[in-house]
């Protein structure tokens, strides 16, 4: 990996990290506010609304999953006419889908109290919450194609910068609403809707100067291109159905079969796991433009190098988060949401992040399925896993007293079993290389994770953290310590030298 590529990847990581950090801070600050003023059930509905939108995404992802791939490949090969046909076809089809899906979904929101178990005092707020989330989804879907330009030019840092600015708009909108009016659960959706509008406008502006060759014209719309995208993307939709069955029904099951309180507790645990996964996925997405470029040029060896570095980068970040939460998680929850059943929430969260953080190491390999346009086998495995997850969940809820633990536990177990096997096997098969190249990284990641976690847990047994100042201090110390130890154990010597060289050149560039 050359220095220029490394510097661009570092830039992508920084901007993406800033965007996600702002989003994380919003969630961290507002969750206790909502929980304290409206109740933990209300907080659960915020997460449930965003989860329900992913059900609609099952339809649209079939069109958008391969859009960047086809547009970028044609663009890199200089076939601007073909690239424009894909570009225009996606834009028009997305707009049509958004309009067609908005009407029936709005009708469901109107009758939401008959679909979900909602406390009487929350019905109006929850309905408005779902409606605003639906509006945001429509805006995001219609603007999906406008983020392709930054991806093509390997300047996804611009997209992340725009996301960061949008996150600030979200934060200021929320702050204004909370400061001037009484707190309502739908404020979370109002802020994100404002952010989505601003983000769409900025991405439109960036598209004009990054790829002026790409323009939307009605004459370029092609049913053949849409059909081609759908024929490839349909497997992403099927895969998303599997993902929904694996974890997307968790909050809905809690709402219908358990209670609003349990839904809120599971929601908080999943939110923490999701934020950790978002941060680790910064590395995953940062490498993808170069991976696509290497694949488009037939440079398999360079692609594998990018995959290996991405896997190790994600593994290190995941291990640091895992260590810090296991060691300081209980203290964090007591400081963050006092008065809740934090012992239960901590256990739920640990179960969630075992399934999310441990498998982060294989997430870069998921992109191989898109690059090679091979999703069928993986999709059927995901579907089978999802069906097994739902059956196991219902059986455990009906026949045991596990409650919320059954909901998150089945997902974690199946995540570990399925992803650790399918990702390296199919990545190796589709790239025509030995899967042992990836297995070595995976096994090392698992061993390092438990060794380092055990080490720091032993060190912190008698630790007392009774203030945010102490939490930040120990969080920094444990984070830095686990990062250094994990990096030394995860990376080989030549890789450490490469990383240090990239950081050196990045600092040198910033100084200039």
C-alpha cells in the first residue's frame, strides 16, 4: 500500500470518525434525558422506529447495493456514457420507490397504536416519531446516488465531512427544541430529518465538482440498467431479510411478547453495541474505494493486502472497545443512566458486543461478496440462520425466564458461528485464494481479545470510579494501554512500520 493511498485512507477514517463521534455524543447525551423525563420505554421506541425503517430498506437495497460498483467500474474505465445510464437510472428509480412506499407506510403510522403496544400517554409522540423517521428515510433514499461521486474519487472523507456537519445540524436542532420547549420523544427524529436535508444538499453540491461527467438525464434512464442492478442487488435484499431475522426483530419481539421496559433495556444495550460497531466500521468503509479500484484493475494481490490491513485495523479497534466496556461498563451505566436496572443492562450489552465486536474482524470480507457479485450462497446461509434465530428466540421466551437475554443471546451465538465460518470461506473461494490467509488473522484476533480483556479486568478488580472525571481518566488509560498491547499482538513488524510511516506522513502533511 503506497503512501498516497494510506494518507487518503487515514483522512477517510478521521472524517468518518468525527461524524460518528458526534452521532454517538447525541445518543449518549439524550438517552438519559429521554429516560429520565419520559421513561425507558420511550427511548426504546426511538430505536424501534429506526429499526422498522430497515424493513423498508429491504426493498430499496436491491436497487442501491450495486449502484456504486457499476457506476465506479464504468467511470474508472472511461465509459462515461454507460456510467451516466446507471447513474440516471438509479436516481429516477429511487425517487419512484420513495414515493410509492411513502403512502402505505404513512397509513400504517396513522394506525400504529393497533400494531404496537404503546402506552396511552405516548401514542401521539410515537406516531409523530415514526412519521418523521419515514420522511428522513425518503430523503436519504432519493439522495443515495449522490454519494457515489466521492466514492469513485476515493474522497469519501468529503461524504464523512458532510455527515459530520449534518450531525452538528442534528445536535443544534435538538438543543434548540429541548431548550425552548418541553421534551418529546419525536425530537430525535426531527433533528435527524433536518440533518438529512442538509446532507442531501451538500452531497448534491459535491457531486457537481467531483464528477461533472455524471449528470441525471431522463433520456439516460434505462429499464435494462435497473433490471441489471436488481438482478445483482436482489441477493442483498434477501441477505437483509436474513439480517432482519437475525437481529432486526429484537425490539419488536420485546414490545409484543415481553414489555416496554425490557424493550427499552434491550434498546440501550443494542445502541451501545451499534455505536461501537459504527466506530469499527470506519476502517471498513475507509478501505473500500481502494479495494474496488484494485478489483476493477484485476490486482487481486493488492486487494488481498487491503483486506488484511482492514481486518487487522478493525480487530484492534474492536478489541479496545471490548476491553474498555467489560472493565468500565458498569461504572459508565451508573454514571450515565442512574436509577435503572444497570446490572441487567450491562449483562445484555456484554452479550450484544460479544456478537458484534468479536465478528468485526471479518466485516471487511463482506465487501468481497459485492465486488465479485456473488451473494447467493451467503444469502441462503443468512436466511437459514435468521429463521433458526427467530425459532430459538420464541422457544426460549415461551419456555424459560430468560426474557431479554433470550432475545440478544440467540443472535450473538449464531453471529459467531455463522460469520466466522462463512466470511473467510467465501472470500477465499471468490478471490481464488486460500482461506487460511484470513483464518490466521481471525484466530489471532479472538485470542488477543480474551487475553487483553482478562489482563485489564484483573488489573481493575478493585477500581473505584465514582465520577465522570475518573471515568474519562481510566477510560483513556485503559484505552491507550489496550490499543498498544493489542496492536503489538495483532500486527506484524512490517505492518507496524507501515502504519507508523503513514501516520508520520499524515502529521507532516497537516503541519504544512
